C-alpha cells in the first residue's frame, strides 16, 4: 500500500517538475503555486461534502440499482460537481492577479490544483479500498484530474489575454465535465465496452495536458517575439495590437 501511495506522490511531483522545467515564460511565484495546491485541497473537501449532501445516501448502491440512463445522469452530476469545485474557486481568485497573464499560466496553476485534488482522492481510495484499488487508479487516473482542470485553465487565461468570452471556453466548460461523468460511468458500469471507453478517455486527457501545454508555450513565444520585434505595435502587458501607435494601451491602460 505504501509503495502505491509513494508512486502517486512521485508521479505528481514529476508532472509538476516537467511543467515548471519546460515553461519558457517568466518564473512563477512560488507562493502562488502553493496557493494553487491549496485550492486543490479545498476542492476535494468541498467535493466530499457536496456529494454527501446532494447525491443519494448510498451512491454506489443507487447507481447500480438504477437503469443505465439514470446511472449516467448520476455520474454526470458528479462530473460537473467535481470539475466545478476544482475550477471555479481558483478561477475567481486568480483571474485578475497580475501574475496570471500567460497561456502557460492557465495550464500550470490549474494542473497543480487538479493534481492535488487527484492525489488526495487516490490516496484516500488506496487507504480505504486497499492496494489493488490503488494500483488500478495508478494506471487509470494519475493525471486525470490535473488534465481536466488544466484544459479549462488554458481557455480561461486565453479569454483574459484576448479580453473577450470565447466559444471554446464555454464548450470546454460543458465538454470536460461530460467526459468526466462518462469516464466514471464507464468504470462503474461493469460493461467491457464502456470500460474501454473510460480507458480511452483517461488516455486522451493525460495526453491532452502535454498537448495543451506545448500549445500554450508556442503562443507565449509568439507573443514575446511580436513584443520584442515591434514593441510599439503590441502591448507588452495584454498583447493587444496598438494600431494607432499610442503611448498608452487603449485596452489595459499601461504605458508603452
């Protein structure tokens, strides 16, 4: 059991190291990274209390005794609930912070929050259900929560940088919880086809965190190149074009 728990911690630490090591932007404040981790602890606590309050008292029995349609709705509710408590508190806190201004920030901060949530959940499951359950989760869900939340963070910071609500952000807020619910539903269904679907979803999410991170790095590099080559044509603070070549940015007000 202890080896499984240490493996969860090692994988989580490795992911954080990778993200920080390969972030080509400015160095992130250590305190803000710890705060993101703290929001993960808050999220897993909120999720536990809300699930106890909102879902059937014996959720496992209720989900197995209900039909497939009702069972899917129950797990869909879990998906929206867990993604909501991971994303919303951190989003409200960090959105207007001055250090939250690069595309990679959206991936890193929200990945750390989701990773802390997932690590806490995996340890609790391993302690309560035993090493075998922990090994299964070690294979299926080491980065699941981190990936899901980082996707939402990616689109959130993109919305901040571009100063407008994007359809992609709205779609992500709908699709990520649905995929989460479908993943949980497939694992609990006992049906091979749905179990394979769940495995494909967790693989897709785990791959997605690296793809979104690489995309974020590319966008930040492009923005830096534009600002360096044409310092008067783009605002170095918000990245918006300075078409009139004014001394102040007409969007964020910073002196250029």
